[in-house]
């Protein structure tokens, strides 16, 4: 499935109609969730049938396309099924009990309720919300009309701080012919450098949020000085939201480009299976970890790895920094010590470089069929990588 996104250009009346469709979506989703909370044995089909009841009871709900109402019910069921899965798997901590939405910003159509113009630059929504014909602004070389309409399975309208966007979910497989390079690499993500590979190459951490923090604080102060429910406060909120959106897009763009470059230039990639959710509990480093965006970067590495059909292997992070990559001896060091100095073999290496070499060695040992303990999740290649039996578990901060 491939996603194509375009910005929508329309009138104020059309934007108001889009907001109305989004509010109806939120209303149906919350009503379906209430039905599940009040009843027993409610299944997905019951929520789909309940959409018809809501359309009969509430006149404004009939303005939204019938399949769009069903998609709204599907959203409620996704939250419910996720909660069930967490309970069955005995996930530690909170299980994610479904909550009512109050700030929904999207509406999703299936195969009806919209019509794509032959020029590929306009889309018309034909349901009762009176959205009408909108112009799509995007890459002039990229036309959604090049795909048959039958391949478009979903059309989603998303409201962001800088306008309205339409997303097309097209059923198409993206396969890239990977040019073999004969290179295998292990990467160690960090805060000083974005990541360091097993060859000693580093990528500088861009720190997008840190660079924009001064401007964001100023916009926050401007927002706090405005009177509530005033027009000036609404303008200040939009300015602040656009500033945060810019940081988000910078981080996302950087992660995608680095992941694409890394995957296209190697035949095997190994990385640490970090528990980022636990790491951000350290309040001294939480902001820097969120700013680095390791999770998005590793997600794109795995996604591009599948497109290029190369193995992307996750290994356990225990002892990757403490163990010497030359002789295997354990050299304990705190997080502030950035240089690995082995008293046994005399190896002097950057801490992250040493960890990246160990990560690659773990991955290669796993691919060669070496038996290791179970318990770590499967990686992108369907293989399980974890710590040998002779080692104890430790935290990332110890390594």
C-alpha cells in the first residue's frame, strides 16, 4: 500500500464543510465506543450496523457518506481490539482502555463518496456534506490519475496546522532493485551523534527541536498573554502549531533520508532493539531522546530494508558498549565516558564505534545459526536476536 498526499485548495465554505465532516466522524466513533462500553459481546459487525441506527436517529449524520460512517466505526473497533490484545498478552502497565475523542482531525472515505477528475488535479466529494470540488496542490510530476481508480482503496482528509490535505491509499507494491555493495554494517544510535556505524562513520545529530526551542518559547509566551476565546488567541495558537509542525516535518524528513541512504549502500544492517519508552523516563535525557527521533529512524530503516529486500536485524542492547569488540573483555564505564579503553588488549576506540562493531557481530552470529535465548521480539527479517545464556540483562545506560 502506497500513500500519496496533496494539499487541498478551496473556499472558506468548503473548509467549514470539511470541519463538519470531521466532527461527524468523531461523533460516530464516540457513539460506537459508548455502545461497546454499555453492552456486552459487542463485535465489529454490531458497530457497523449501529451506523445505520445513528443515521436514522440523527439527521446530521446522514450527510456523511455511508462508507465513511463505517470507517468511523472501524476506528472505534481498532481501539477496542488493541485493548483486547494488550489484555490477552498481559502487557505490563496500562492496557490502553479506549477513550472518547475530542480533537479528531481526519475523515476517511472508502470507495464511494468521492470522484477524481480526469486531469488528476481536482477531487469532488459527492456526499451530503456539501464539500464540492477541491483543487489538489502537489508535485506537478506526480499525478494520482496515473493509477486506476480501482487501486485507490482509501481517501482520507487530514486537517493540519497549515491547511487541509488529502491522502490516497493506493494498492501498489513498491519494489526497488537493490544494487549489491558487499557491505555489512551495525549502527549505534546516540545523542552526541545521530548514529555511528561499525566502520567508524558518524552522522551529526541535527537537534531540530533544540534549535527551534527559543522560537517556540516565545510563541508560547505570546499565546499565554492573549485573552481566552479571542481571535488573537486563535491566531497565536495557529502560529505555535505551525512551528511545532515544522519541527516534526524536519525530523521526519531527516530520518527518511538517512534511512534511505543507509539501506541503499549496504547489504545487511544491524541495530539495537531499544526500549525507548523506558529510556525517556530518565527526565535528564528525555527531551534529547525525543528530539533525536530514534524510533522513526529505525522504522524507516526497516521499511526501506523490506523494499530493498535486504536483512535488517535487531539485536539485544545488553553489553554492546561494555564489551570490548577486539578481545571480548568487559570494560565497565559510565555513560559520561565516551572512549573505550581496554586494559587487556589495549584497544582504544570511540564508545559508540565499539558498540556498533559489537552490534554487527551479534547480528552475524545470529544469522549463522548461533543458539541464543528467546524473549526478544522478532526483527524485520523474521529472525530472533537476543543475549547469550552466559550474560545477564542490563540496561542501556549500563552499556
